[in-house]
């Protein structure tokens, strides 16, 4: 487990690299945090470090966005609007999770039963002073 404190946006590349380093052959990373805590912002930095030139936006309504990195296809999920596990099954999310492509998942609570056992967990906590604490659990 690795814990990193973010005081400003200039700290994000270090955190993004730490997430990439934690993959170690794995491909699914979930991000847990409250609304507005910076999940999508962090994911955009990770996607950039993976070589994608796409603009990263939250896939809240599309449920999944696809980006092309230099070495990886990247899928970015947002399950905030999912109300039943069947909705995730219907979109074929298991096919994505087990495809070997890198998958970044926001709001994973509804789909936890579908995640691979070797998923990387990233928890972002907003601190009273405005900073963020990021915990990467492997």
C-alpha cells in the first residue's frame, strides 16, 4: 500500500506515475472518492502518461470512454448512474475488464462483484485543509 498527499495539481504527475507503477501486469484500477474529489482529473493525468492524446472527460452518461495510448487501449468507466448489476452485464463490462486493456473505473461500488481479483484500488480522500490523500492498494 502506498499513501501520497496531494497539495496541488502539480503533484498529480507523481501520483499518476505511482498508479501506473502499481499495475505490474494488471489492468483494472478502481477509483473511490466522493463527488468532486478529483477522480477524473487524476485519470486524465494517467491517460496522458500512457501516451493518449485524447481529451479525458467523465463518461457519466456514456458509461465508458475509450482512449488509445502508445502501448495500451484504455477504457474509462463511470458507474455512478448504474442502479442494478444487470445494467453492467448488459453493457458487457466483464468483456472489458478481462480483455487485457487498461480499465479505469469510477464509482465501482455497484460492479465490485465483477472485478478481477487482482484489481488495483485507489482511494482519494479530501482533507480539511483542501489537500487530498491518495492510497493505492494492490
